[in-house]
C-alpha cells in the first residue's frame, strides 16, 4: 500500500514544492484556478503574474499548479 499510494504522492508533492521554490521572472505558469500568466515578480510567499498587457494579479505560491515554460 505504501509503495502504491503514499510514496508516489509524496514524490509529486516534493516536485511541486521544488517548482514553487525555483520560480523566476518570465516563467509561464498555470494557477490552481486555471489562470495562465507570466511571472513578473517573485516575493517570499506570493507571486505577481501578468495575465494581459496591463493586468497584473498577485497569487500565493501555493496556488501555482504547473510551470509550462521556464525562460532564462
């Protein structure tokens, strides 16, 4: 049971935490609510993303589900 359920879940959770810690400016992200945007500023617990030309929204890092593209 441990190897079928718990271990893969912990591995996925660890990968998501690492992804959130390594966010950088200009990364393309998707939030848990489905909003797509580009990272503009990374703070301690929040991230400011640009969703349109003049629209910036601040989210908790915990609400980021995936990073689509990492730009250098």
